């Protein structure tokens, strides 16, 4: 089921992305991001757009008022398509895929940074400088995770840099077990050392 949803997300995102590539691309993407901010920022809007008893024409009418006449028509048409096909409930996954296509097209590396407490502005600036030197253009999303004792966990693509205290303690524990095992093995092989 999850795999099927991912296919739906990618297909709709790719169709939308291909429709705006040759048409005021940056402006269309900004309009899409603006709708995303409204959609995720106002729970009432999500409830209305996903409500099964509100007629789709009413939803589209409301949507066109939200966008206004200055919005790119392809963005409005795409959201209306999601409403007509009853796929607006998949908007979060589709929006994630659209952002992924955008980053890939513009050579921006999406990076997730997890820490136990929010980063300070200086830490954030330093981290951005280091990651920009290593990867080029980056887009960093910060997540505060109380399960991390300290340090950082950095995800980029399929790779992970784990510089958390928990990971270092685990490595230290494994090293101590290995040293103990090697020491015990040496004692067993040379019993005279135990005297």
C-alpha cells in the first residue's frame, strides 16, 4: 500500500513538474509553494478540501478565490485536478516529490539535520558553510529529536553522518567489548600471563 502511494505521489508530481518546466518555471513553483504553505498552515482549509460531502465545484470556487487572478493557471489547474480526482488527500506526498524534482533540476542537495535541541544561528551558519563547501547548493531542514543525547545526525540521500553522543557511546561500548574479548582470548592462549 505504501509503495502504491509513492507511485501516485511521483506520477502526479512529475506531471505537474513537466507542465511548468517551460512556462515561467520559477514563478509557477513559487505559487505552488505559496499554496503548500496555506494548505499546511490552515487546518480548516485542509478539512474543507478533503471533506467528502462538500461538492468539488464549491472547493474549486474557493480555491480560485484563494489564488486570485495573478496566480499561474497551471498551478491552479493542477490543484483543481487533484480535487476532481479526489487526490487532494495525497497533497503532502505530492508536494514532497515536487520539491525533490525542483531540487534535482536546480542542483540543490536536500539535507536533513537532526539534533537534540534547536541549533543556534551561529551553529546553523557554520553548518551551512561546511555543507555548501562539501555539496554545493544545499537546502537544510532541521528536526529536533529528543532521543538524540547530543551532537548531530545528518541525512543526505541514502547516506548518514552520525555524530551523535549516542552513536559515539555505542562505538566506545563495542570497542571495549572487542578489547575485553581480545584480552580474554590472549589469556586463554597463554595461561602463564594470568599468574
